[in-house]
C-alpha cells in the first residue's frame, strides 16, 4: 500500500541551527502539507503546497520556515534558525485529486536543545 | 473559524466492549470528516473518511457516522481489543477543495484493558 515516508524519524539540533525535514509523498498525489504537534497539544497546520507553490500557510509558518519540492519525489521543510519552541513532532501529509483523504507520514520528532 | 472538540478526552474500557467516541464541530458547512488513529509517539493512520453527503462509513469493526446539521460525528468501535488502545483524532478540512488544511480535534485517548 502506498505510504508517505519521512526522514529522519528523530533529529536533535542546537538552537540557532538549520534543519531540513524530508518527506516522500504518495507518488500520484499533488497536494502536500506539513503539520506539527507539540507534545500534549493538537495537531496544527503549517503549510500546504500545490503546483510548486505555497497555497496556504498558518501564522506559525513565519520567515524561519520554507518548503521546497526539489525534484519529482521529495518535499522538504526547512527551519532556518531553530528555537526551543520549535521542538515538536512534524508530520508530512499528501492528498490526491480523486479523493481528499489525507495520508500522513510517521513524523519527525525534532528536539531543539 | 472551525472549532473541533472531542469528548471524552480519555476512556478506559474492558476488552470486548463496544464504545463510542464523539467529535463536535462548530461550522456545519463541511466537505468531509476524517478519523485518525495515533499510537504514542507515532504518526497518524487514516481510519475512515466520511463525505458530507454520507451519513455512515464502515471499515471492519469501525463505523463512523456524520450528522452535519447538529455538528457531530461518532466513531463506533465494536468488540474492542487491547490493540485498539491509541488516541483517536477527528479532523475536518476548511473549505471544499482537496488542498484544504485539516483542523484537528484534541483527541480521545482510549485504553482497552484485558
């Protein structure tokens, strides 16, 4: 069964460092998303991406964040200068055109120290 | 702004019981509703997607219902098993397009005991 894959599963970084979280969405999907979940809190939307551009972003997605689809398969989230409050589980998701069912990856746990 | 609430926040039942999880939403102009399962420290597994035109959707021991007019959805789990222990989340897209962001509920943490 097709699935969304994310790497790494866990990343520890020092405050102020740049991190790149990687995702491979389901191959025939066209809509891509990043969400995050701070420990004990709700899953929150960060950004959606379609046709090589951001279609929507939340107030959380400030200038420190960027997304890119560098090739035909990868979808990345970059955080330029990490802060302690960026520590969270980051989820990638994708949806297709025929159905709006969202499929999520297993997440990357980002720990900023 | 869509607000999604799930009650109860936590539930513990003995194995074999049937149970109902509740999801309430404030804006009834929805496109669909999706139920997910999340194991501790893990990702989100899609369980059921119920379209706004449907009233029910079934998958195995799971049955989701949707009542748009009252802003409610329920997830019914029949004959619960210890392996069903997880957090269950409901989520709704804003708007009607496939590119819509999901708004998640707070989740119900289910424990099924032997």
